[in-house]
C-alpha cells in the first residue's frame, strides 16, 4: 500500500501516516462519528474525525483523505479538490474500501493534478447534474493525471429534463487541455434505465467525451442500465477530444448505445463486451445500436478503431457508421452475434454515409442481416477481408452493396459465408448471388468460401474453429496491423482471444485463429521417444491421460493409462530404432476420450539428414 511507513508534512510538522485499518491516511472525515468536529481539527483522526472535507491549505502532496459516510447518513455537500499532488506523491481521496464505499450525494469537482479518487459511492439522490467533473476554472489550474477508480455512480435524476453525464473531463477554456485521465473499474448505472414520459429523448451518458480533453482511458468499467449512452460524446468539440482508449468495459442495457462517437480523434474501442440495446428512449434516432460512429453536428470521428469487441442483443445494429462520416473506420477482430428485431431488419453492420470502412478478421453470426453497405458517397469504399458471415435471417442478406460505384470499388476477398439449411444471399445492387454466382458475375471474392465454418459451439457463442474448419489457413493478412502499430506504437496482430496471428501454415478466416486444444510434440532419441504436450483448455480435475502407440513394443506396453491430468511430458523407452511409431495421446474422462492428438516419430541413434518426426493428420 502506498505511503506505508512514510511521513507526511502536516503544515511544517512531519509525522507518520496514521492507519485505522484501511491503509495509511493523513486526513479523516466521518460526519457520522459522535466526536466529529472541524474546530481546531484540520486533519482529523479515526478517534476525532472532521465533519467536512478539509481546506485546500491543509492538503499537501501525499495527502490521503479517508472519507466515511453511509447510505443512512450520506455526505450531502459538494466537494471541490483544488490541491495537487506530484508524480511521486499523488493525493488520494478515498472511502474505506471497494466493499465499503463512502456515500457522497454532492457533486465532486477535481481541479488539480496527480489525484486519485477511489471507493466512493456517488449517490446523486435524483440530482440533475453528474457525479464527477474534472475541469479547470482558470488558466492557473493545471488539471491532469486524475484517476477515478473502484467507485459507484447511481441514482441520477429520472425526470423529463436535462442530458446529464455521470463522469467527464472537460475544459471550457479553449486550448487549455485536461489530460491523462483514467476511469477504472467503476460501476456506473445512472438512472436504472428509467425512460422519461412523452417524446423527450433522455440522453444520459455514463462517461462523456468532452472538449479539450486528451489521453483518456476508460478501462474495466461496468456501465449499464441508463436511458442514453454508456460512453459517448464529442458533440460539437471539433476534435478537441482526442486520444481516448475505451477498453475492456462491460457495457449493457442502455436505451441508446454502448459507444457513441462524434467529433473526436484517435479513438480505440477495444475488448469491450456490449449487449442489450433496445432503442427504448423516445425520440432516440440512434437507439438499439451498440456502436455508433457519425457526425455531430459538423464533423465526424477521425482515426477510429473498433477492435476485438463482443457485441450482441441489439435490436437495430451491432456497428453503425453513418451520417456524414468523412474519415476511414477500422473494424478488426470483433465478434458480433444475435442481432435481431421482430421485423427481421436488424444488421451486424450498417452504413448509409461513410468513407472507407475496413473489416478484417471479424465473425458475424446469427443476425437478421450481415453487412449493409448502402452508400452513394464517392469517397466511400468497402474493404472486407478475412471475415466470417454466417446464419442470417430468412429474408436477410449476408452482404448488401447497393450503389454501382461502390460495387465497382469494393474489395471483398478471403471470407467465409454460410447459411445453415440454405444458400448464401449476397445482394449486389438487386441481383441475389450465392458465393459461386458472386465470383462468376463480379470477378470478386475469388478467395471466398461458401462453407460451414465449423464453430465449436455457436449456440453458446463459442466461435472458435474446430480442427476440420475450412477457415483454417484459408485467409490473408492485412497492412492494417502495421498501420495501427505505426500510429499508436502497439501491436495488435492477434486474434479475438489474444493469440498471435497467424498460427500454423497461414491466416485463419474470422475472429479466431485455430489453436488446438491439445498439441502433442514428439522428439526422437536412441530407442526413445520424448513426448510433451500443450493444453489450451481447462481439464476436469478427474481427467487422466492415455498414451497409445503403434510399433514394436517397448518398456511400456501400449496403452499406458491413468496418467495424472497435470502431466505434460512422458518418455517412451526400449523402442526399436529406425521404425516409425504412431503415438496417440488422449485426455480421458472415465473411459471416454475428449481430446486427442497424434504424432509419428522414428527412434534413432543417428541425428543427421533423417525426417524423424511427422505430424499425423
């Protein structure tokens, strides 16, 4: 824990940090305590707390303000932090622990730098303003390196007025930027998805992308049950909101969108799980869509990457690009499934006004429609490679491209299309083609397949590839990975699960590279075969291994059974040199094998010029 064993400058009187069981502190605020007082008590202790937040003059770098308040006795006043820490001595404002958050009903405003806020329950008590605002009030206030973490934000005003945001970093002073802000591991559920009466659009936002804000991380948060967007904004900011990373969040049950991007720049939306978007907010044109990328009101997002997200249960669209989008959008490695509505008109992806849109290595499954690229803008182009589109609705299309110019410009190749119990439907400006017809009539998609991709368990959203999948080694790479690395200095040449791409003999099509659940290796020795194996799944604790081989019997007769499940290597001895042995490894549950792999190995005492190991397929 930071500051353990250190001293703090209590206004010229250095002394040790105190600890009441929740970690070091310098200030103690607990208005519920019977001995609490502010009189001659600038810091407070656990035995004699302060009633109110301490004065800025008494908050120095390294301060830890331990804050106590309960739901029965919440702290109702607004709190403003104008003090600043340093890179080595940040200021903490914290509740006792993530399991025991202090209840704050007043708004928190942060106007300093190197400040960490944690373990606070922001109960807005039906207030019409947000919980946290990070902003300067003058040019003298430098606001940066602020973290809001392990907090809860809830109970926002549910009436028919205002568009409040629960948390945002903003500067209303042009050119005076708020930067390096982290929202981490917060539970944000503003209004419990209470839609207002009438035709009013309740545009509540969990975390807002505001003007003059840069280098903002929205990571590992749970944002849900609200009448607007989980994360969104950039309305009218003219690219002064830039360098946002929205990653590894769980975003769900919103009347509008998981992520709504407007006049923002350099945005990465990555590894989020987004689901349950119903479009329930009255008057909400963008409701029912997980990710929306569009103008607002003058410009459109610039340099936007949508990477490795899972999106499902939206009743309009998984990803929507439209409404004056004038810059390329990059969509890589996502899994989009179960996008439906009663009319059968929902789609995994939809655009009517985009620029270049790049898709690579995505999986789309169980959707009313797959890709709807119905654009007439001259600068638009669909680049669609290495994707799987499978199981669309009975009247839907796997791919739709309407405009004749767009049909000519589209780059479509190395995709797998599949329709269980039927044929693929590609709407090419009116004519409907299966894959073979599409290839013959357009000359495009020469590397595409119409075949069952052989997912492991699509009914339970397991879209990994089986060993017999036609998508394995049938794909192609992309320059998008090197482009991302050149822009952001980070490599993303991995699949949805984070495995490096490619594996095996080539790129696999879809969001997943095939990685065998069991991978057996064999190495020859003199009358010996050395075995070891990798397991890429969790084994039942009662499982065992069985090794069987074909060839002259060695010291261990075949089969060898009952090998404990944690074992990852075994040596066969006493074998015959210069004879091929076929060795099979099975993971067993009782008498039933559930994983298997095989290699062929020739024991030898000569180790030059001989092909001593073969894979068995």
